[in-house]
């Protein structure tokens, strides 16, 4: 019986030692290319991003929309990457404009009046990757949000623009650095 206690002790000690060694080995490894937030950036080659202002070029203009969009776009890259934001000459460059902010009747009630309104925001984006120009593109990203026709747009506009902005900036992030 004493012989088995020594073996059990040796097995436990060896197990603990293996776990400690594996923790040290894995802790020493550093992967700077892929992050679990979705960004796949080789930080040895790509260090900076330039995000230009995105002016409003749509027929309908709600002034705060530009700053809501701009702040969310710069924040997503600041929070989810290690890229340093620069004013000029970035390894990655984002430019564009808000080209659409439109309302559409989505549903009609039994009395023939609009029951649901859909708001659509569209942003044109030009992306330049100065490290790999094969990834350059220009395309539009859109998002929609709905609200009851019984409400005035001014009462829901900020909430809906914030929601659509989040959706569009997530699309832009995924298209530029997540390589989805």
C-alpha cells in the first residue's frame, strides 16, 4: 500500500509540473497577427491608420449624424486594434462620405396610411492598404432601422442613427481589417 502512495504522489507532482511548464510556454508565446476581436493585422508591417472626415453628402442632412459616425468609426479602430491613428500617410487609409439618409414607408395600415417607416443610412468608403494594395476597395455600406409612423422622426432620430452607425462601422471594420 505504501508503494502506491509514492506512485500517486509522483504522478500528482508530475501532473502539476507539466501544467506549470505548459503555462509558462504558452504564456511566453505571443501572437501579434490575430486577435480574437476579429482583427487580423500583421502589426510588424501595419502600424498606423488614417481616418479622414466623412462629410454628409446626402439630400437630407441631420448635422449630428456626421460626428456620431466619425466618433464611432475612430473608436472601433482604437478599441479593437493596436493601430496608431495618424492625420496623414497611414499604412491603412479610410476616406468617404455619408451619401444617403432616407425614409421609406415600410408598412401600410388598413386605413391606407403608413404604419411603419424605414430609415436607411448609406456610407461610401474608400479603403487604401499601403502595405498590400490588393486589398484596396471603394464600396458602399448601408444599414436600416424602423420606427412606427405614429412617431416623429425627430423623436427617434438620434437613437436610430446611433444604431445604424454601429452596424455600418462594424461592416467597415470587418471589410478592412477582419478580412471576413
